[in-house]
């Protein structure tokens, strides 16, 4: 409880310098960028404020580890600012002055310290951007928003880059490579080839042992007890004596070094692989520290490229290219789509799906091995890698016709790195194709064949991966065909899906009827799968 008590000792009434302050600067929980120009010099006329609020703990049902990680990161960052000589006001969740909404807390400080000017960093979420814009419109003092100085492309860079054309990620990725001269030889890729995605799809052999993940063990009993006492509703599990996620810049840099030295040599090879035996594999797990801005995407990319340059005999180009594409390509691309298409994006439902999410998405209690493992891992670690999210949980949700709102809520809550700008574009867009093709050129779905190809999940499963019909037929198989059959009018002219319908049409009418009936049976009893 020492850190929490220290935070509370910094309440407004206990800071003698507050009378000098004229400018209030807001820092949100995902704006912990120590390299920001705001912090280049100390200014006695500036107060920085950070809040732990029910507004943020309650707008979604978050994983317990996600909330703990945010609070730890915010508290450590506030302490760092104080140590560097800045004035900081921090309201813990149980602070008696905490109003628990952004506008009310800001008004409290503005009145308390007779603030003459308000400044904030542009939020990455549309809801907060709107909330702060409305708040500033009602202020009687000057207010100004500043860039977070984190992303490699501006909010509307993607929209301006493509105009009215289709948003093709590969084109944007190449432009980003050129702009920042990453893995380039002049104006061309250093190897003559831009994308090595086809080389990065290996299945993990049973006798292959990835390095154990680097974990940062700390006791978080104080924050856990705080959340319980305040009755914050959460999901998932946490070992309060051994919380493993990095929540400071120093820890983030340590994890980055670990990734580059231990994991990068096989990152690309196994970035799509899935196994019930190893939850982290060769993935960096840097997404949380990058998303809260403790690390910058550019420094992460440059550090990894330097490692590759030093160890080209050990690290093939496919490994580094795949990682760079995730950071400066996909991550920036998804943010660009978010700001180009919100708020309409949050309501898109191309397939008009409406079914509720099965309750076992919140428990992992299903007979399907792949889903049981991917969900249980998510509940245990607040983490699953992109293929588990896309081709297991997301795949099932789309094939089963789950409403995108329910899928969004689940993904936003369960993952430690889920902030809406990156979650909703990947979920509603890439995973569920609810945007009708803005983020992807076709729906990403599969039968059991792909899951078996990339994982060991199918071994020992109650359901049989090779059966389309029957009591123990894998639900993915019949649901795959049911999905394409019911959405044929919307999909069959897609050039990337033509083969699916040709294969479907080759089946006899009797077989197709049996497959559809099998799927209807599963859809009618999803809670029992």
C-alpha cells in the first residue's frame, strides 16, 4: 500500500506550490510518453493531473490484469514526473476528491487551483476525444489540444493517403517504410522484396521448445484489494503475488531487449502457430507498453532492425520484416482507419449478424479444444496472439453470426492491449468483416482444416476435425459452409472467395442439406458446444 498512500499524500490540499500554478495539463492512462516535449523543462506554473476513474474502469468489463496494469503504469509515471521536478496531482480510485468522470475531476482542479489555462493531449479514442471537445467548449478559460508525439502517421494520414480509393494496407506499409527509411536501399526494399508473409506460416513442431517468457514478478495485492473494495466488475484471473506484465519504461525496454535477443530469430517463422503448451511463443508481448506510450513504435522498430543487422547469420530477413510490418504497417494502418471511419465504424454490421455471444466465451467451458484453450489463456494472461484472436475466437464468432457489438465488448475487455482505436478495427473490421471490406479484402474464416494446420488443438478434442456431419463433427466445418451459403449474395462476386462457392456447388444437394442442418443444430444449442 506504500505507493497508493504516497499518491494520496499528494492531494491538492497538501501541495504548497499549487497556488503558483496557472496551467492544468491532463494525462490519460495511455499517454505515458516520457519523451513528450511537454516534459523537456520544468515549469512551476504547470500542474499535470492523472485520474483513476470509474468512468474508465466501468465503460467495459475489463480483465483484472488490464486494470491493474494501467494503474501500475499511471502511478509509476506520475512518480517519475514528480522525481523529475514536475507538479503532479494524482487521484487514486478511492481518493475522497475523486468525482470519477473526466469533466468533473477537471472542473474540480480548475476551481481548486484557479487555473487560467487547460491543455490536454489528443486522445486516441473517439469517445474521449468527443468528451474533451465538449468539455472545452464549456470552459471560460483558454484550452488547447496537443499531439501525443507517439504515432508515425497523423490521425488522418491514411484518409489523405488513399482519398476515395480502397484502403490497401500493403501500399500504406510501403509508404511508411520509405518515409522512415526502414529496411530500405534508397527508394527500394533492401532485398528487392517488400513482404515476406508467405514465409511466416510454420506450425510449431511438438519437440520445439520456445524460450520461457520474460515476466516481471511483483505483488499487486494493494490494487487488487482496492478494486475489490470499490466493487469494480472485472473478468479473468490474476496471481496477485506474481504480476508479470511490464508497466514502466525500464521494464518495457528490458522486454524489448529480450524479444530482440531471444525471440526475433524465430518470430516470423511461428507468428501464426498455435499450441496449448506455450502461451507466449515468439511474440514480443510489447503491445501494452507501446499502446500506453511507454515505448515508441519507432524505437521498437529501430532496436529490432539493429539486432537483425548485427545477427544476419542467425536472423533471416523474413523474421524482421514480419515484425516491422506489424508495427509500422498494421498498427498505424488500423489507427488510420479508426480516425477515417469513426463514429460510423462502431455501428457497422455488414452481415446483419444478431446472435448473442455464448456464455462460455467468459469461462472457456466448451468442448472445442481450440476455443477452450484460446479463451482460457486469455482469462489467465489477458493475452492471446493475433491468430488466436482472428482464426479461433473471431472465426467462430463470425461463422456463428454473433452480433459485432458483443464481439467488440468481449475483445475490448479481455485483452491487456485493447484500446478501442486498435481493438475495434481489428475486431469489427478484420475479424468480423462487419465493415464490409474496409480493413480486409475478404472475410477471414476457415473450417477445422486451417486450425489443424497451424496448431495442435485438434488432437484429443471431443469433436472430429475431419467430420462435417454427425454427433461429434467439428462445429467449424458445418458453420463454415453455413456462413458462406447464407451470405452468398454478398460474397460470391468477391474474387478471393470464388473457389469456396465452386467447391460448395460441387457437393450434391443431399450433402449440402445435411451440412446446413448440422450447422443449424449447432446454432440452436451454442451454449452446449
